[in-house]
């Protein structure tokens, strides 16, 4: 779709796009307003060998530099459940319980610096709990009498501003999604509001006579003419005109009566159509002109034997027939009247 058409649809359905964008943005604001602010306090330590003799210290330092297992072990201790429980007792279990406090640890890449980060909803409590976790982590590692220890680098401080969530970005994303949703709804309504194109039904029967109609006759005639051109097969077209007779001049011809009389001469492969005003067209497939003349003459005699094939004076209509052969070697086709 071109940009011009896109803008036209949006302009026609601007109210729908605006409502969808406003509702989405409003719901986003409600969602973000109910999200609690999260504060973070961070304590950092340096992992170092304990004070031993020079040779052992050099070896321990080399091991610490080459391997990451020691730093990872201390990070795991800091976020362990036992350290968390001890830190909660220091601060006060009742204060920590239900506050959603979480501990995250990581090692600064390429260094021996261990970082302990505590998240929660109250700035002062977050700082206190982070200090308690840091202290209990050092105490636990000291009790291990390991070759390595933690040296405090930066103590946790009371956070001045929340670390998350990013409510502004969430609202922006909600607004963008609202505009996109509005555009989609505008296009959907535009599509559904367009009227379904009506499929014209090709009715092949004539309501007056019960025979085929003129449109179907033309289609079939073109097919037979094309077939005759390519294969050389002949067919004959007979035009049968039923007009009011002198005895019934004040009445119109009933096409259904004429069609009923002609059914005896129509084979399954032939086609009889009413083309209007009491005129019938009969396509006689594979039938040369002479044979068609004979069949129609026999039909007339069988229909009106008393008058040698001519409708009697008291008949409501008079009949005239013309035949025309198509195909074969006769070009242009000949036309004769019976």
C-alpha cells in the first residue's frame, strides 16, 4: 500500500486510532504507576591472599590471577541463603520480611573485585541490609581460614534515586504500541466496512420458456464456432420464429408452449434457447444443413399432421424456420428458409 493511501485510511479513521492509542497509553500509565520503585545499594571487595610468607604469597597471587573459581566461590557465598539469613537477623527479620529484598553478586571482568548488590523498596533498609550481607560474607570466609580473604573497597551507601523500573521508557513503548494498535484497528474497520463485491450469477435458463437464455446461447455458439474452425466439424443453427396467427392476433405467443413443442426435436447434444420475442435458436451439433432441414420438416409434420406441417388457422401462433450451417468447407455459411 502506498503512503498516500495509508494516510488516507488513518485520516478517515483517526478517531479510532486516537481512542486505541489513548486507551493503551492509559493502561500503561496505570500499570507503571502501580509498580514500586526499586533501590540498590552496592558493596565492593578485593579478593586477595592472606598475609603469608613471600613465596606462598607470590604463588597464591598467581593462582588467583589465573583461575576464576576463587572469585566465583566467594560470589556464591555472598548470595547464599545462610549469609542472607544471618544478615536479616542483624538488621531485623521483621524489617526484611516481605520487603522483596534480593542479593546479586558478580565479579568485575578482568579484576579480582567482588561486587555485592542488594535491591529493595526502601533506600535506608537496602543500605543496611547490604552492609549486613557484606559483613556476614567476610565473617563466613574468615571462619573458613582459607588462603584468600576479602578486603573492603567501597561500603554501601543510601541510594538517592531508584534504579528502576524505567517507567518513562515503558510509557513510551506503550504509546508506540497504542499508535500501532490504532492503525491496525483503523485498517481492519476500513476493510470490514467495504461492501463485499457481488458475484453476478450466470443464470442459463430463460424464465419465460424454460429453455436456455440468450446469454448462454451466445456463449455456446462461440464455442461451437471455435470447435468447427479447428476440427472442421459442422453444426447447423436453426432460428425458429413463433408469431401470433390471425386467429389469435390479439394475444401474445406463449414461449413455454413453443418450447414444449420443440423438445421432441432437441437431442441431448443440441441446445435450444429463447432469444426473445418468441424467437428460438436451436444449435444442432454435428448436423449438416440438409439433415437439419429434414428433421425440422418431420417435426412440423408430426406436430401439425392435419395441415401438412403448417400450423392450422385456429393455432395461437404461426411458425417460420431458417437454417444456417457452420463449419466444414462451406464459407460463408448458407442460409435457407423452410
